[in-house]
């Protein structure tokens, strides 16, 4: 003969199962998004254009090359 569960026992059982499901879902969500969060901070790129002060004339210009002279001073040099 099957045992009839009291209403309280059944409610406790379901409440514990619900807590377990919520905890597992939270752990799963954290595990899935952690790699994405780490990549966002790790994968930041440096800007290509940088601001440089010319060593010869003191003019401020922007370039993507590794140079210390502005375009006009560089042209005069050659």
C-alpha cells in the first residue's frame, strides 16, 4: 500500500527541489557569461591613431606611424 504524503511534507520537498534548480541555474548562467566578461576586458584594442608632438617644430599632429617629426619637417629633411 502506498504511503500518502502529508501536504506539509510534499510542500517541503517541492520547495527544496525549487531551491536546487534555482541554484543550479545561477551557477550555469555565471559559468556561461564569465568567459564573455573576461574577453571584453582582455580583448580591448589600442587606438591606431595617436597624438604626437614634432621634435623639430613642436607642432602637435595625429598619425598612425612611428615617427617623431611632422609631415612638413619630414619632407624638408629629405
